[in-house]
């Protein structure tokens, strides 16, 4: 057989979170080396288990979940999501008909962009981003255009930069709020300004709110759809992180805002949902029960495990000379900055690889999140506080003697 090659549409598609450095870590593990993997937000890998009541819902519906569901999802799940949107997120007028269930938010990001984009359409994406957004835009032959998020302003979006980047090809603005990889929660003022930009330029908002319940200290989170009922907003969420059920692949997208004029797009989503028959049904049965949680999640509150881990990594990272990080308010991620005057790094993937080889600790380089400079990296703070402090000490030690040719 001649060489089996990939389609050219994959040429510029990247997902560094599971990329070259992670593959090298896997080789090292296969050779028996103990690697501390701080690269993926998978709570179960760190024995951070789902709340026990979600297990009851899974067990209870095992047999009922044997068949396909409606392509959009089970009505009980969609109704629970609609109620959550209206009662908890204050998004007006959402009904079960506005909700599409998916195999995680990941599948729905791809389906949405397939339904939305024509070749050359531009999508405004935050930098840094969760790189699946960029990958899916490219896969659909759209063009990612990055707007800056400002580290000096708690990683809030730079509104002037968003305005500068709009052209007559712009179709949509992506928000990731709370944010992976920075741990930011966006201010209402920023959200209102983004909604205003969408209004002025007739853009659709794609708001990834996967972490809306993964918030420290009971801080509030606002869905942009609640502030802009007149703007079409697709709001994405799921149980992977809020209920630590990544493996069940439960996600949803809600078409919020005016219904008029969105009929064809909804039909497109329905077509794509039907082509993959349905999402994992057993996972969908957990949704009503999971969304009945009032919160806040004790693991994110003072003294809780994630809260302790966040503090441990934030404090110990900031103790390293020439390394600093904004304190994450949400998520499981911190995105520290390396002072390149002190440590002249010109290739951050090489930095991550060298750190892995020398210290057996796996982090993800910042350019993997479509950050333009080689001066950031992401740490997942799901490991125990003691391990995170150890990782930071090892990083300090590594950087002290590190230089790139
Ligand atoms: C911001 C963000 N969106 C979406 C996803 C995808 O999550 P899932 O497909 O498990 O719902 C992730 C996973 O890490 C994420 O961080």
C-alpha cells in the first residue's frame, strides 16, 4: 500500500495539551520513570472523585440508557439545563428546545463551528485560549483571529483589541469564562462591552462556561447571555469539571437570545446531532440530579482540596525569582510568566521538554494555548498541595541552571 497520509485540512491543527511533550512523557512512563503529570485537567487521575450522589443517578438508569435517545438529548436532561439557565444563570426565556446535549463540550464546539462557518470566516478567539477552539475553527476552514487577554488586568479581555480585530469577515466572538488556562473570571463590565460589540457588528457570541461552577471562595460568575438577551449567544457547559465526570462525556450547548432568525442554524445543529445519533445516554441521566446541586462545591471553598492546591501552587510559583502568576479565581489552572530577561528562553516547547527530561514533571508550554510569546506555561493544580510545592521548588532549581542555545 502507498503511504497513508492525512488530509491537508489537518495541516495546521494542533492540540499541544496532548502533544509532543506529553508523548515523550508517555515514553518515559513506559520505561518505568515516575512522571508528575501536571498537564491535563482530569480530576479522576488525581483521585478527585465525583460527588457520590451522581453515582446513584448513573446506577439507577443503567438499563434505561441502553437505547439511543432523541438526537438533541433526553428531555429530562434538556429541561434541567433550561431550568439551570433560567433560574441559576438568569438567562431569559431558555426552554428545553434551545438545548442540545453532546458527548462533552468538545463535540459541541466542533458541531457548532461546522454548522456556523464558511471558508475564510473569521472567529475572534482569546489569547491565550483553550486550544480546541482554534483547532476546530481551522478544521472548518475558518480563520482564528486572536484578541489579547490582559495579565495586568486579572487576565480580562482587552476590549480595544477586540474592536481592532473586527473585519467584514468576522462571524463570532469566543469567550472562555471562567478561563482555561488563566483561571480568570471576567468582569461584568467587560462582558457588557463585548455584548455591545456583538450588537454593533451583528456577531454571534460563543461562550464556553465549562468552569462556571469550578470557582473559588464562592465568587459570582455571570453568563454573558444574561446580560445580553438581544444577542444570539451559544452557551456551552457540561459535567466534566463541575462534577468531575470527564469520562462520562456530558456536555450541552444552549442557543440563547432572540429565536427569530436562528431557525436555519438550529436545523443545522439538529442535522449534525442526528448524524451522530445521540450523546452518551447514561451520562445524560445524571444531569437533573447534578444540576440540582445548590453549591458552592466544598472542594473549592476555604480549606477544600482544590482551594488548598490553588494556594499552594500560587504561593510557591511566586517564590521563584523571575517567575510570577496571577492568582486563579476559578478552574484547575494557573498560567505563570517567566521573565525572559532573567531566563532567555526562545522555544517554550523545548523548555517544557527539557524540564520534563531533567525533573520528570510535565507542564504545557504557553504557545500551546496560542499565546504569542515563549514566556508562559500552564500548570494543572489537581495534584496534592505537597506535590505542587515540590514541583515549584524543582522548577526554581531547574531554571537556575537553564539556558537555551
Ligand atoms: C475551556 C474548556 N472547554 C471545553 C473543554 C472540553 O470539555 P469536555 O469535552 O470534557 O466537556 C475543556 C476541557 O478541558 C475546557 O477546558
